[in-house]
């Protein structure tokens, strides 16, 4: 039976700060629409965006800004403006708290817990308040809701907040990319970082790795793909490190260009502080490009098989640099990881993710 689904998420795929989390929920929304469900995607407005738009079967309603979207979501729920059968409430650090006012079943999607990110993004007082809402208030308000996590790492963190493991369903990211057999690896040692340019992505770590390695590898390059308000700081850091000729900032690129760059790189570096899964790990892996990431980020422990599809390091620039260097100089190791990751990641399909979501939503309505 077709469902009327309302999704509350603070960004859509065309938002200037969109990233992997938006790719996930938009892909799920479009997949559900293709299956005949009526999808309304309530999100924030941004310059150049239409307030109402239908794209690939999904009705986008864009109102309010980064913070204004939250009270608007509650108001629309109180007034039952969209008359849903079920609500998907995306808890991206700050939850929408829709169970307070919604008469409809709610499914809470959590990519990752934001404990480490609050103090990076906000001052001490706001960070403490945000973490209290996320870790103490939200579990009480969503006590009757089904949770969806994108990885086992996220599920484990949610259980530390008192959320029953049985109420948390894991639905992984998928991929719809195919290998680009006509795109060769770069002739020179090359790295790529892909994601939003914000402090918690810690692109500085990759820049410092390049600075530490260019003496040994004078033709080493780093492609920085993505946009964000932290970019001026990163450009300044490049100048201070004296690696201008080694680093290229590409900004926001098309899907085709993104995959061309991933396919051409020798190693994908993901120094992020926290990831629920790390969609780009799978996107790079389709092209046989292994990833180096931090264990402490959470999600990479699930999206990377250590020493088989990539390398997980503990912490700090020194260890990250050492792992990157190993992959760049050891051609046999890099080739083995490339072959293994290309065989491993095709198991993650968006069609399967959408099907799992349909099952969760149907069960929530029937409950």
C-alpha cells in the first residue's frame, strides 16, 4: 500500500553544505517515490532554491534557514499540514523532536552521534546544551520511535544513550556507481579528500601529510573536492605549509567529475573527526581506490576492512602520514587493497537500502 511519507532534514542535495548524509536521504526518498509512495521532503531554504519543487517524484518544501527549519517542522506537524502516514525525522545532531506534536508514527534516522563535534562547531555553552538535547532529551522523546542507524558503530553509540538495541535498525549506504575502466590512475603519486570543507572534516591533516611527504615525493598531489565555509582557512594553511603547487581545490563538482577524480587517485584520505559510515569510502572503492581513515571516527570501522580494503589508524597526523606513505610507496600492497576493495564494495546497493526503508516504514505504520 502506498504511504504518505514526510521527511524532515535540514538540507537537500543542492544545498551548498550538502554531503553524504544528504545523498543518503535523497536517494532513499527518490527510491521510495519510484515505488509509488508519496514523499514530501521538508528542508531549509537557501539562495537560488525554489520554495516548492518536485524532483524525481519527491516534493521539496523549503522553508526557514539552518535553525528556522526546526520550529517550522514542529508547527507543520501540529497543524498536520502534510497529513503523513509516517514521519522520517533526521537527527543530524539536533533532532526535530516531532514525537512531541505528531499524531503519526516517527522513524528517527541517525547517521552518527555528535558528541565530539559539538565543541568543534559551537562555543562551550551551546555545545553543552546541544549535547544534552542529543544525548539526554532526545532518547526520552523518541522512546517509542524506531531508530535507523547507518552502521553498527552508530548503533553501539546510541545504545550508550539508553536506547534499546532492538529498536535500532541498520540500513547501510549503497552505491550506484560503476568502475571507470577508461580512467587511468595518475602517473604521479596522488591523494584525494572529498567532502564538505568544515572543521570537523579535518582536511588539515591531509595537508600536513602532503607537506611531510613532498620532500620524498616531489611530484605528490592532493585533490580537495568539495566546498564549505572553512575553505579560506584551508587555503591559508596550504600557503603556510608551502605546498601550493601540490594541492588543487576543485570546489563542488559534478557526479561524473567526482568519480573521475576518485578513479584517478592512488589513495583516498578521510581524516574526518566523525562519520556515520563514510559514503565516499564506498564510492572510491568502486574504482579500486583504497581509503585511509581514523578508527575514532566510528563509521569507517564498518565501511573499511582494515588492511584489506583500506587502512585504519588510531589518531594524529603522524600515524596518518605513515599509513599514506606506506600505500604510496608499496605498489604491491596498494594493488592488493585496490583489488580487494573493488570486489568488496559492490555488495552495498541503494536498491537494497530503499527496500529496507520501505519495510521499516510499513512496519511503523502497522504498529
